[in-house]
């Protein structure tokens, strides 16, 4: 399933808020395709694309998030601040919800397993913070041939 197919499922109401993984096809140019963001935004969802190809540690991940989510100046550059920001998002309002596509997450998982597990915990907490609101959060972990234990695939 690629980001566009996952988005189809989300917009059709068949993908509940949560953190999901899927195996993306090994197609040249597939990683980094952000065309789905325009579709999401046309449907009232705010899309964020985390390209993890150069992220191998906690600090690089936090910098990537600060840039992609356009965090306010008060973002402290630590896990608690990331949790606070993802549970707030008031500076980037949306009509129907938030969708995060995290590609190439295996770079971080391979080089810093503890940081990657913390990322999953923070994303899980943010999903819970938004789940009973009119603007839920969905996190999609895309990879080619790699899976994360304990993270479901979209049904």
C-alpha cells in the first residue's frame, strides 16, 4: 500500500486513528513522493511527510520533526517537548484531522533502537490525545521489506 492508497482508506473512513505500518512497493522514486499531501489537504486533513533517510539518532529525528511540523519557537528539542507539540498542534489547525507519513524509519530503528521505540511511544500518545476529537491523528510507517514488531498494518 502506498501513501495514496492509505489516504484513500483514511478518507473513506476505513482507517481508524492509530499508528500503522505497511510494506511499500520497491518502486524507484516512491520514497519522497508527497503528492498525497495535496489530496489530504483538499479533503480537510493536514498532511506531514517525515523523510527519515538521513535520520540516525534522536537529535536528527527531533530536528526533522521541528522542521516538518513547523513547531513553535518554544519547542525544547527533547522527547517531552515532542510529545507536548504533537498533542497540541494549535499552530497548524485542520478541519478533519492530521496524517503523518514517516518514510525510511528503518534508518533510525537500525542505528538507535531506543530512540525509535520512543518515537513509537510518542506517536502512540499523540494518537490517543487526538482520538476523541473532531481532528484525529493517523501515523503511517512506510518501509520496503521491513516490519516493526507490535505495530499493526491497516486492515
